[in-house]
């Protein structure tokens, strides 16, 4: 095609060792918050470099997660848009791509830490009654709210002392007037909660020490990002459903129309089928931040908790949702431009699901022409959090190019999924479950849009 040097692109792709073994994947704002199953920044960075001459309109990531693609676009001086259904992901991404002047950030956070430490010291010195361990707290006439936490085993990690300290920290963050700095501190607060949940220490955790250490580290990395990023490059983050991006699901969401052919490059890593539940990973963070994790749970694509009795039905749902998402990606991508999808295999009912093969077919179905496949080795412990999907030690990078406009109907989605299941070769023990899934394709593939998060 005119204007696209395909030979150059293929040569550049072939010359890269996509394993990136030994390279630093944690730098600048990428370090801000742990996030399961994220892809490494070298992948979007290299594709933005290789395809730089094709990019005039913004870069898009419809499953932006913790914002890896958007951070790399900002560093490369390219406008970008990211969307995700997970409200915590949207917050993390926004903070990662919003440069804050270091002097201002240092001044605000220094005062924040001073106030928090003063109140926590006063709180720890109090003589306790049993009531103090069950109700919200009050120090110097100010009340601090402790939200009701979900009933899970991990809830035991939130001792009364930890809950009181988190409530104090959250209260002082709430009072920060500058929204960008307030959000910055919310991400640090959320990261502190992740540390508490993942800690294996039997010793008493010093919550203030964890928070202040993370905050100082984030400030240092933000200062570096501030001077290295291109502040003229716009990065917009919104909370949208990748299956229907025009539909707003929160009132204060950025007003992005998502018109046809709005983007010159898509780089994304969709959810993996049956891999994990993002809502489980983030429910405590969302509760403390006042986000509705229950609605996010209902909307999640490919969630491990769906169809527990028959995972083939989960596969049906997942494939249908991927078709809808790819429909949107194809519609939004400019003609002759590239779409990069990073995905790994999973297991469903002890059967290997080579997801990339299904996504290649789906891409072709909606007008994304398959161009090239790259298989890269990954560090298993860095990519997955659920052992139930098996030890998958590689993932695929699928390169598509939009060469035609195509769209698939809901009836065609059901037919595609049904035929995919019919063509599966499974173990004898799974034949009955597969048959049940085939019989229920129409029911399981029904699109249930989330109208509004609160």
C-alpha cells in the first residue's frame, strides 16, 4: 500500500529479540502500582518506534490496564487514548501519564506526611477499649471512616490497627485540593493496600512507613518522568466498555466520541480467558477508594469466576466478547494502519486454548488482516497470578493491518462461537460439558452491557 513500507516494518520486527530478557521493565511511572498480567513496556515502545512514520492520529489501547501503552506514547511524543472498565485501572493510568511539577509535588506531600504521622502517633498512644477495635475512630475531634470490607480470607490481613492507619491516611488525601496530586496519592494509597494484602510477614506491619516509602519512591520517579516525557503529547483515559466504546458508563468520563477511524495505531493486551479475576485482585483497593467492585465484577471479560461448573461456557462468552471488542477496534482504526495484540494461551477444563489462533480468525472476520505473528518467551511468575490456568511460558504478538471495513452481526457472532466449539477436539471426560456449552451458545453469548458504574 502507498505510504507503508511493509518490508522495512517486517525487517525491523524480525531484528528484535522480543523476549527482552534481562531488560529493565520497571522504570519511571511504570513502577507506580503492581498490576496482574500486564505486558512489558518494551513491546509498545518498539512498535511505536517502528511504526512512527504511520502515526498522525492518536494511539489507542481499549484494554489499557495500568497504562503501559499510554506511558510509552507520552514518552515518544504521541497523543494517546486509553480505556478500561476497571475504575482502579483508569485512576492508575491517569496518574502515570499526568506529569506533575516536582517542586509542587514535594511541597504538598511533605505537608501530607507530616499531618498523617502526627495523627497516627497520637492514635497509637491512646488507651484502647473493645469498642475502639470495632467502630470508626476519632482523633482530636476528627472522625475517620473505615469502610465495610468484603468477606474473604484476605480480610484477616486488615487488623484493627491497620484499618485505623489506612483510614487516617485516606482522610488526609481526601483533603488535598489539587486533583492531580490527590489522585497521585490515591494510587500510592492503593499500592500500600496491595503491599498489605501480599505481605507474608508475621510481624506487625508499619502502614505509615509503607505508605511514606512508596510515596517518596513515586515522587522520585515522577520527577524523572516530568523531565523525560513530551508534555505536549495528550493522554486521555476513560472508563469504557471495549465492546461498546461509544456508551458512557460514568457521568464525569471524558467526552470522547470514538468516531470511525479515529486512531492510527492500536496496541493492546486483552484479558486472558480463565486466567484471573481482576475484581478479586483489586476489590479491597476499590472499597477503600469508594469504587463499586461488584458492578465491575459483572462486566469483566474472561473472568475466572464465570461459569465455574463448565468453563467451556466461559470460553463461549469470552469469544463473543472478543469479537465485539475487535469489531470496535476495527471500526476505530484508520484504513491501512496497524493493530498490535498481545495475548497468551490458557487452559479451560484442562484443555489448552491457543487464544491467538482464535483472535487471528476474529480479526480477519472484522476487517483486520493478519500480517505477522511473533512468539516471545515470558517469565511465568511475572505474568500470571492464577496457577489453575497452567504454566504458560510464552505469549504471542499478533500484528494486524486494517485493509477493509467489515462488521459482524450478533447472529454471526453466535454462529462463529458455536462452530468454534464444534471444531474443538477435547478429552472424553469433557465431551458432555462441551456439548452443554454448544447447546447454550445463544444464551451465553448474549451481550449484557453495563449501563452505569457508581
